[in-house]
C-alpha cells in the first residue's frame, strides 16, 4: 500500500513546498488572531516543521511584525528572513521579550526520546511562560506510540492535514492546548485515505450516531428499560445520579437493585423506579461495594455498562455483552501495571484491556478513548470539569440509556462520552451535578424539536 504522502506527491503532483506555504500562512494567521503580537519568537528545527515555522515567520514579517528566530539550521528561508530584518537568537532566553512563541522544533518526524540537548531546549521554551502556538503538534510529542515528557505546552496547536493520534488524548491533548485543524486543502482526501485506526470524533459524527437513539415510543417499553445495580452505604448518591440521568434522558422504565437502604432512598426520591432487577440494559457498578451483586448481574446477555465497583477481574471475566469504563487508575489495576504506564500509551492500554477481557473499553481521561476491538474512537475534548466525583456515575447512566435504545456498545459509549464532555464544557463554573444532568438531558431532548 502506497503511503498517503506518496499518493499526494507522486500521483497528484502536489508540491511539498506549496503545502509548506499554505501551512506557514495558516499558522501566521492563527498567531495574529491569538495574540495580535508586536514581536514573535520563532523556534525552527531541522525538518519540515522548522520549514513551516520559517515560512510562517515570513508572513509575519510581511505584516510588519517583529520576528526573532532561533533556528537549528541555516537555510535560504532563514537568509531571506535576516535580509528582511528578522533577528537571529542563539539562546532561547533571548526570546523572553516576545509576545508569543511559534513552536516549529519537531512535527510528526520526531522520534523519542528527545535526548538531553533537545529536552533542555523544550524545557527552556516552557520556562519562558509565553503563549505558544505549536505547528502540527507540540514539540516532543511523537505522532504515535509512547508519550514522554518533556513536551512543549502549547496554548494553541495548528494540526496540519490531519490530527495526529497522540495529540487528541491524554498528555498529548493537554499539551496541545486548544487546537485548530487546517487540512491544507486536502483534509477530506487525507481523512478518507488515512490508514490510522484511531479516529477523532467530531461533533457531526457524534450527532449522527446519537440520532439512532431517538425513539418515538408508543409504550414505556419502547422508550428503554434499564436496571441499575449501584450505590452502597458509603456511596448512596451514585445510585441517585445514575437513576436521575436515566429518567431525565427519557428511559421508559428504571429498576434499582442495591442494598435495602439505597433502594428505599432511590424510590423516595424517584417514586416511578421499580425495585429489583428487570429486563433490558444494565448499569452495573457506580458506588457499588457488594461485588456479589455485580457478579450475579454481569453474566446476563443484556447489554450493559460496567463501571467503578464492578471493575474487578472476576466480574469482567464473567461478564457478557459489556462496555467497561475505567479511569486510568482502574485500568492500571486491571492490567496489573502502573498509572504512569497507562498514561504513556492510552491507546495500547485500551487495547490490552479489550484483549484481556473481551469487552468494549471506554478509557476515561482527557480525550476519552473507546476501543471496540477494531478501531479507537477518540473524543478529543479535555474537560477539567469532568475530573470530579460523580461525573462517572452520570456517564454510566448515559451509556445505559443509549444501550436501552438499541445502540451498539461502541455507539452508546461514543454518544455518552461526547454528550457528557460537550455539556460539561458549556459550564462557566465547576459542575453542579444536578444541573449537569439537566443540561445533558436538555441537549438530548433538543434533538426531538428539530
Ligand atoms: N508531509 C506533509 O504532507 C506536510 C508536512 N509538513 C510539515 O512537515 C512536518 C514533518 O516534517 P519532517 O518529516 O521533516 O519532520 P520534523 O517533524 O520536522 O522533524 C524531523 C527532524 O527532527 C529530527 N529528529 C527527530 N527526532 C529527533 C530526536 N529524538 N532528537 C533529535 N532530532 C530528532 C530529525 O532528524 P533526523 O532523525 O533526520 O536526524 C529531523 O531533522 C510536519 O509535522 C509538518 O509540520 C507541512 O509542511 C505541510 C505538509
Ligand atoms: K511543533
């Protein structure tokens, strides 16, 4: 199979230098709209990422913006800049007085580890504490594979052509900051020809998938049946959050199976809930301490989501037809490894969990990953508001709801993770979980009014 680049460059005779012009101009526009700078510092490495940076510098100079360049290599591009008044710096610290930094040290050609000299360079760039616009990827982040610090902390990253898989999840997503994608005029072509198995879910993809969960029920059974196995003496609220999510989303009938105290609490708050285990989708584990309950429910054929207290090897080995939703700590425990190891390669951790237990995996964290045995689907949202207690219970409720509407395990996980992250990012403060659930449900029900 020919590489996607050779198809572009050979078959369609696209000039790499022409792409660099489009890329350089695009980044320059982003720099101006981000910072409206008087002076820009440009860091250029030896490869084409550096070429993009020097091209960007030319567009900035041409707008009358002062440019200071730290370049690892001399080239005609650099000569032109110097002839036109750019200042060369031999030390990163000389860029301190700039308004913004353009990071063109490494792009997708970076191969870790950075080595001492480059690691120092990256640390020095970060120590300037300037807003950084990274070209294609924050330097130090490899496009694929193991992720290691140091990585440039960008405020904005301009993804060129396609988002690179490591830039949309975990540490890579955090270091990328906000991002924009410029397909350089070939975005659709690249997307349809890319061989990567990781796919970033855009809002249009998510809306399309979610639409399959819209029901016009004739009867409550058609609106979705869900049994919740959640809550315990220490975490009774988890059951309430799951049930509230299900009811507000529009589930037709909700059952609660837990200890007596939790069942009574849920029914006093939501009298329409039925005690015991019912038919239909299952939400197993939020706030659950009694593993035997999870064990007894996990082996049924009904589609189910297993979270928190249900995420035990003995439950998962036993379970059928499930999506499991670990955070990195739970993933590490299930894989018998460290959180750091999971974080270094989130894609691989999701895959290993699938191989170990055979369930669809939703790995939480910045840029949630869903792995269904064939492809990784990523929700490229880093939402700090979700790093709080109780949000996982809401997510489980959402997955259970979408499963009850007949979605596949992966589609239910994608729909839930997308809606969850999108609605969290609409808050201007931390999350009040009751309001969060209401916001999610309003967003969902708006589909019915279209
Ligand atoms: N092709 C396209 O469609 C388009 C591509 N475009 C741009 O090209 C970028 C990719 O460019 P690229 O392939 O030249 O690689 P790049 O990221 O600049 O880095 C390679 C340099 O880093 C070096 N190096 C690597 N690892 C290292 C390490 N650990 N420690 C030290 N050095 C290390 C490596 O050295 P070498 O290993 O060769 O000795 C080489 O010098 C891409 O991200 C985008 O910005 C756009 O212009 C438009 C369209
Ligand atoms: K870069």
